[in-house]
């Protein structure tokens, strides 16, 4: 595989993980 494609995949994966994590923290803070 092309290294550029792998780098883009990891950047997108990390971005989704961060948005999901921050969204989960917002829900927890609202419930508490």
C-alpha cells in the first residue's frame, strides 16, 4: 500500500476517535 494512503487512513481514524470521545464526554457531563 502507499504510505500516503496509510497516513490519511490513520489521520481520519484518529479524527473520528477524538470526535466520538469528546461527544461521549459531553453526554456524560450533561447526564451528571
